[in-house]
């Protein structure tokens, strides 16, 4: 009986020891899964505990070297250290095991961008766009990479495509207009007038309310039609040719010419780099460095034309410029003509302008300044 009792106690102890050992094994296996390492390391990296996280990550990789999440985290660690070759190695392993690992591919784009392997970066962008073709940030990154690569034409083509995908996005629209204007300035300064005119047409189409684009376009076209050749000087991408009509843009008291004065270029000295402008009989000389004060004036705005008269006035009246369709502006434009006034556009636009008398109120407080005894509503104080 005593032997049976000892045997029973020994069996119980053995079962207890085996149970505790088995429990520890199960608990250890449950804790040290790939998910355990990945979630903990990702959390530690998120708390900026990079070195402690790296130690745990190395432990996990020694057990699970082919888990894509752990390789991606290792690539992230080395990217932060700017060890781009090592980062690329682990990130490529992560993508190889899971081609849809978005985080790894985003990091690979950054790695290839930093190391100027722009073609590789573009390939990874394309792979991500296959997963999500409407990811606007990726389109922008692709455009940026093509510009860095020097492929400006492809970058501009993609920007046009992006505008087609997001026609109502104000940021995309602004970027597109900015790039068009930048290209226009580049073409104009290089002397490529044909391409400059084409870009101006695009600018007029996408920004119909910007009067500056219209003026540049009309002035370039009229210069080509009315005064295509002759002695000229270039400045800032503009060509100032003998016979051109020009306008003074700012007051110059030394020359006794003022903002809005109109004249014609009568002489061009290409050797001394000077030209002479005739302002109603007053001849004024300009050095080439002073030509920024002049602009072509085959066409101008109503605001600039105030106080002046012309034998013939041609004025567009279009609903595209509905903001400017006001009775006072139409009156000012028509009364600039001495003999003939031609309105080009739509009757609807003209009728709208004639009925529109909503000139913005000017809050100058001039009346109160002239008579301090008045309140803002025109009543006497006290």
C-alpha cells in the first residue's frame, strides 16, 4: 500500500512537471510568433524606440528570416539611418514575398529617389498605381520623378492627365496653370514664339478670367500680323521692334513719361542696344536694360485706356468674363472711340453688362473726414 501511495505521488508530480513544461512551451510559442515580433517592433518604432525595436527585430528575423513584415521593418530602420543599400536589400525581400506590401514599395520609392535611381522609383510607383489607379499622391510623385529625371515632356503630359482625372480639384488646376505659365515664360524667353502662342491659348482656355493671358496672346498675334520683321531688341522674352506700339508701365520722372502713356518705336539701334519711342511727338530713348518699363500695346485693358481716346476701338464682350460685365466698364470702353467702336461677342453678354449696375461700394469715409460732425450714416453728431 505504501509503495502504491509513493507511486501515485510520483505520477502526480511527473504529470504536474510535464504540464508546467508544456504550458511554458505553448505560451512561448504563442508569444513569439511573427505577428508578435512585427506588432511589437512596429509599436516601438512608432514610439521612436528605434534601437530597442531593432534588437527585438533581429531576434525575430533570426527565427523568421522570410517574413515580409519583418523585412519591411528592417528596411525602414536602415532607411532612417540613411543606409540605403541595406534598406533596399530588406525591402526587396519584403516585396518579393508579398508583392502587395504597399508600405515596402513606398519606402523603396523613397530609397530609389534618394539614390537618384529615378527609373526604378517610377517602376515602383507604377506597381502601386496598378493597385490604386486613383491615388493622387502617387501621380504627383511620378510627375516629380520624371522632372528629376529630366523628362519634362512626360511630366507635363502626366500633369495634363492628372487634370483630366481630377477636373474639379483646385490644387491640381492651380498646379497645371502654374506649369503652363512656367512653360510659356521659358518658350517666350527662348524665342520660340510659335510654342509660346500655343501655350498662351491653353492658358486662356483654363484661366479665361485672367486678362493678362489675353493681352499677351493678342499682342503677340497682332505683332506677328502687323509688324513681323524689322530691327528689334529683345528683353525678358519680349521682342521690341521698330514700328511697334508700346505702353509705359510705370512713372519715370527723369524721362517725363508716366504709367499708361502710349507711343510708337521709331528707331532701334542694335549696336548701342537702344531704341527711341515717340510719345505724341516727344521722343524718349531707352537702353535695353530699361525695356522692362515698356510693353506691347496693340491691345490693352479698359482700365489702362481710361483717359485716352482712339480713332477705332475693338472690344470683346463675352460671358466668359462675366465678372467684368458692368455698365460703367462698357460705357468707358465705348467712349474711348473717336470714330468707330466694334463690339465682338454675344448679345447676351452685352445685355447682361447694360443691366448690371452693381458697382462695389467704396468705403472711404471721405465724407466723414471732410465733415467730422457727421456720423457714418450721414447724420449730424449730437
